[in-house]
């Protein structure tokens, strides 16, 4: 999924190729916007698979996604564990299962990026903070293991995505201290020990990358990435305050309507420990994210487990505002999710493939029926039964999108189509160049030394002989043909490839040329 995912995966691949696990590179370009944690996890996944004999492991994107899947699984289990500290098992299970059913969890578990692994660290820190806070209220020392877990989770979060987890946890701690008008929580956290743990985890790599990059890592990650995103919109991802609230109705489906109905009960219980710690974790950090000009839907994902637990607690304890007319109307948004996804993907398949995917349509209809079945029990006051139907609808819809619709969406991945033409050259591991539009996934799917050039450069590349392939975009064709005449090269026309670039939705077309000994 261009562009972030292949950038992470290719940089992890290059760690293995170069044997350098300190410096992060995408081809020759330094990639210093994030710490190395997730690259280490991805590299370990690929190295393990390669040692076990998995063929072509370094180009298999699923292996780079495995840390995200395991991170999301850990986050779901940590949500359940966090819930057990403040509610009964039914509420904790409903909250954890509800988070697992959300659209954003389904997507992020399948992307080789930092976000699912970061979420696992944040949710573990959240569960530990709950227990430390409850021990503080009871005027007893929390278990040492829980305190250590909190700080280890914060340290791991720093290694994965810098200051995000410390910021969220810091806001929550400050909010709880203000609410209780006491600093007892800070004492129970054993901050001196905790900061020493975080420093021991993060400082070695930070020192090494600082020395190796001549300080460039800190300039890029803190100056260019973090501060510039806070100062203004970056990479066309700007949005006004409130954008995350609007986006949550999609990314937090199917829980978003339930949380809206749970919110009055959560606020009414705001002085109770369970509600206080959920509000402290979610509200200050949410405000911070809304005020930052640069916005992507996954930024607020570390806050969703807390909101999911609020849904589970109010549903299990009967505190949802089920009887209100607006609540009964709002729950009608639950079946809207499968309906919108089925129509949207069916239209996309028709545009790209010229036909209909009948199995997907059947699965989408089943998901819609299950989501619709969530409405009557809710109207009758049976919130947990309604949630179970919504979770089932999400499971079917997830399988329909990723298991059925995806097979008819090949046109969205022209870089894979290009890479799949290379065996037709009849020689192993051909050198390759691309002239014109390209995505970073093409580097991962071919070779780290893929040449990025123009039409004339592609012709000169082929003239060097050996086993070589050139992917020439149509807009570069005239320059390529002219250079062929000048260079006196007559390559073989291997294939024609077309598709739709997933970024920008523009049609792209290529001719693949090759030379072989």
C-alpha cells in the first residue's frame, strides 16, 4: 500500500542487506523521521522467515506486516486486561472485542507501519496506569511488576514513534493529579526509576544514531517531522480542529454510535475511578491531536481502546442512554457501515474490472443483515446483544473486503504488475530502471538498486548490457525512443502494463523493455 508501508518495509530490508541496524535508509536517502523500533521488528520477522526457508522472504510484504498484526493482537488483549481492572469481565470483553471490530483496527493490523506496534505499547501503558492509579486511591503501593510494565511500555513507545506515548501518558497523569488535587500518583509511579528505564532503553540507539548522522536524526525527526507537523499541515494532510471527531464516525465504526450513546453515562460517572481514568487518557490527548494542523486518521488510535472500554462498561452496567429518541435514531448508523463499504467497493470493482464480484456482494449483504439485526435489541434495551450483532457484521465485512474484494483490485497496484513481468526476461535477478512515475513499492518488489530515471536515462541503462529491464511510462516514451536511436540500442519489448495509481487515482501506463545475454 503506497506510500508509507513500502518505505518502512524497504528500509527494514536494507537493514538486513547492509547489516546496519542503527542507520535507517531508503536506497541512499536517510530516513530519519522515526526511531528504529519498528524497523527492527520487521527485520527480525523477515530474517526469521528466511532462516525457516520461506522463499523470497525479503520481498514478501506479509512478513513485514507480521509485527503490525501481532501488535494489534497485543493491543486487543491489553484492552481486555486494562478493562478487568475497572469493570467486570463482560464489560472488559465487550470493550476489547469492540475495539477489535473497528475499521481502523482491521486496516492497521494489515499495514507494515509503526501504528499497530505503537498502539500495543500505549495500551499496555494505559492498563498499567489504571492499576497504579487505583492503588494510589487505595493508599497502597502498586505491584512493582505493574510499575515496571508502565515504564517499559513508555520506553518501547519512544523507540517506535518518539514522544507520542510519553505525551499521552503525561497528559493523563497530569489530568488525574488535577482532578484529585494530589501528587500522590506521581510518587506511586516512581518517576526516577521509570525515567532511568526509558533512558536505558532508548539512549543507546539515540546516541549511536546521533553520532552516525552527525545530529541529522534529531534535526529531521524533531525539527522537520514533529515540530513542522505541529506548526502547520504537512504532506497535504492538513485539516481543521474537529476533523478527528468527524473521521471517527468511519474509523471507529461500529463503535462510534455506541460511544455517542455511552458518552452521557461516562460523563455522569466522571467522579468514579473507572470513568476518571478513561477520560484522563482520552480527552486531553484528543484535544492535543485536534489542535495539531497535520492530521491522519490513525493519530488518535491510541485513544480508542479507552473509548471502547467506556462502551463496554456502560453496556454491561446498563448506563447507556438507550431510551432516548436520539439514541435510537443514532444506532441506525451501524448498518450504514456495511452498506457504504459494499456499495463503494462494488463501484470500484466495476470501474477497474468491468464486472461484479458476486461473492463479495453476498458477503456484503450478509454483513448488512447482521448490522441491521443490531438495531432491534438496542431499541429493546439489550445493548450487549446489539453489540454482538455489530461485531459479527464487522467480522464478515472485514473478510469480504480483504478476502474477496481485494482479488479484483489488481489495477490499483501497477507496481506489482510491473515487477511480475521480470521473469519473462528469462534471466535471474535482472537489474531494473523505471522512467517516469513510480511508487516506493516498486523498489521493494524488485531490487534495492532500482534506478529512478527518465526516458533517456532508461535507454542508456539498457545499453550497458547484461540482464536488464526498463519500465518506461508513456509520458517518457518519446524521450526513450529518441535515446534508443542515439545510443544504438534495440531492446526487446517484454510487456505493456497499465493501472490506476492509488495516490491521486490517475491512470498510468508503461511499456517494459528488456535486454538479456
